[in-house]
C-alpha cells in the first residue's frame, strides 16, 4: 500500500466533499441503518474511488456516505469488503487509510458475529476488547510506506481503552446491555464446524466473524483510535448447534440495530475534541 495510492483515492472524495471527517464508521452486514441517521451532504459510490474494491455481499450498499453525525463531520462506509470475496487484506483495509488521509482520527467498526460465550444470546451487543487474526493474511504484508504508518505497529491495545470506557458509560445511560469480549476473524464464507467452534473457544474467543480485524490493524497502523462493536446474530455452542440461516441472521441484526445506532451516536456525541 502506498501513500500515492491513498492520496489518489482521498482526492476523489475531497472533490465531492470539502470537509474533513473527525470520525469514520464502517457498517457491517444488516447494519446500514446508521447511514440514515447521518445529515447527508454527499455520497460517493465505491466504484468511483480508485483502489476501492466493490461490495458483493447482500445488505452492503457499497458507497461512502459523508455528512454530519451528532454535530461532527463523519464518513460512513455503507458496506465493507472481505477476504472470502477474493480480496487480499491490504485491499480490504485500503479504505481505512483513505479515511485517515481525509482527516478521521477515530474509527468505529461494527459487525455481526456468531456468539460462543454460553451466557450470551442472539441480539446481544458486544464491545470488542481484543481480537485474534486467523485470516491467514495481514494487510501490512509487503513494503511499508512510512508516510502511512510504522513498519511494526504495536497492537497491545487495538481497541482504545478510553473509547471502550465511553461506550460502557453511554450503554449504561441508555439502559443497553453491553457485553465485552474477544473477536476472532476467520476467512469464511462457510460457517464453522462443531470442532472448529470448540477450538476457537479454547483459544480465548467469545465471538467469531469474517471481517473487522484487517480494518483495525490498518487503523492502528495509521494512528487512529478504534472502537469495535458486534451484534451476536446466532449462538455457536457446539453441543447445541443449529443450522445457520442467513435470513434469520440478518433479521436478528435488524432487530438489534436501533440499540447499536443509539450507542454509536452517543459515543460520537461525546468524543473529546
């Protein structure tokens, strides 16, 4: 990934919208509702931005929404990219470097995930405290451009402690139950076997999904603060496993999305600076 490639993409966005975003938001599967909360000033389809892949997944609109959220300039990605779509992780994460070049210092990433914690249920919101990368790739593999970030970024705290504390306070004020746990990213697109769920749980994961980690790595590399939020859409307990149904997964995400949107709006409203 090069500084020149990032700047070419950022220049196209700047040509449509002159403001500098304070915050970037990435919306996961079935979580497009926050885009409707944005006071929209411009939108840019991904195909218009050089270097952006195209979203091929159901419910991912594939456009960058630009405007004001809770009084702050914001860039919202309505749709993301995945390893299982055939993209290398450097391409999956490319938009994050573009968001940083546009000015965003904070990144909020959201997703839907399978829940492996036995005391959590579908529909629960989870604050990400850490992650495990089992995607078999890393967006930082290859030559490093120091203008984008350091060769060896520290990931001892990929999810900012201050933002997590703020999210917990906002959840408490809104009466939102907010779990906290570790997310593991796998390639997909198939869901896991019973044996794989046992393995993932044994290595310390509470949630499993197919996204988020590449974007977070790129954000930390770029010097951004990151807040990660998941909605549990199905329960992945190997001894009580039911066949997955994408329609049920999306329906669960849709039911929980208003609480997720309220939480993100509350955090954005109270961001420092």
